[in-house]
C-alpha cells in the first residue's frame, strides 16, 4: 500500500515538473501570438479565452510528453532543431483556441464556454504535434 502511494506521489511530482517546463516553453514560444492578443477586442472575452488556452496547453503538453496520455515521441523543451516549429505550432494553438473561445463566448453569451472550448481545442490540437512534425520531416526529405 505504501509503495503505491509513493509511486503515485512520484508520478504526480513528475507531472508537475513537466507542467512547469511546458508552461515556460509554451509561454515563451507563443509570445508573438500573445503580443497580438493584447490588441484584440472585446478585451474581456479575449483575456478569458486566452488565459484558458494558455493554462490548458502546458497541461496537455505535459500529459503527452510524460506519456500519461498517448504514446507518441515528443521533442524535449530544449530541443533546438524543433524550436521554430514548436513556436509556430504553439502560437497557432493558443491563437486558434483563443479565437474559438471568443467566438463561442460572443455567439452564445456564455463565459463558461469561453473557458471550456479553448481548453478542449488546445488539448486536441496539441495532441497532433508529433504527427505534424513527422509529416513535415517526411515532406522535407522529398527531393524535388
């Protein structure tokens, strides 16, 4: 019984460690999109959905990178070869999730959907990152 508790605590500690580094990674690499979101209107709906997207994306990255969900191989936070691709991908994920959240919030007038939709959209979009990188690598190896 004690071993199971210790194992669960270690898994949770590892997940928190992965979440911290994923949060730093996503926040730093999505700066271009976050900068543009400063000027988006209506500012209340944008702030709500952007914060939701920015909180959900690192949690999803940590879950996938740590192997808690899915089994694909993820690039490490410091991998320089995928830095530009991860920056573009995370920027699109955060921007797209924010846009969807704001659209749903304004259409249905529900702030709860403005939180829920970006969180789900970002988690789903982030899950495709390894497949997108593999497809891009295959495409880059094709000779013209």
